[in-house]
């Protein structure tokens, strides 16, 4: 995936519409949260099994894909606006999590190992 190319297309899209004036970090982060909420809404009242089974519905998956794209696009735009290399930030966070959640303390357990009762 060429994230820089996507960010350039988003910048062009915003510039053509004179939307950069609205693309402050505050506004973009709020739009991102709104889009994430729209993605959550798709799954809100589904059972675990129904949420996994959604891949078998072309209609529902089309909606899921659109919302995932919206979340990604706002995240990419926010990162670009703030000068964050989103790919490097993601790789850095994976390493932070690798150190924070060692396999021997985290494997097979959804709870944070440092929050478990002893």
C-alpha cells in the first residue's frame, strides 16, 4: 500500500474543494471518531457469531468496507496534516506492544497482564 500516494490524493481532493480550511487536527480527529462509530454501529447488536458471519453478506460487507475506508482515509488525512509517518508510527507501536505484552504473560488472555488480580 502506498500511503503517501493516498495522502496526496486526499490533499488534492481537499484542495480542489477548498476544504483544507476545515481540516484541522481537531476536526479530522472528530470526523475519524464519527466514522469509527459508524463502523461500530454495524456490529452493535450482533452476536459474536453473527459478527463473524457478516462476511457472507455481500450487502453488509459493502457497508463494512465503506466504513473501514472512511476510518482509514480520515486517519491518513489526520496523520498527513500532523506530519506523522503513519507507517513508521504503526511499526513503532507494534514494537512497544511486543515489549509491553510478552508472550509468556499475555498468551491466550485478553486481559492486560498487569491488571489481573494476583
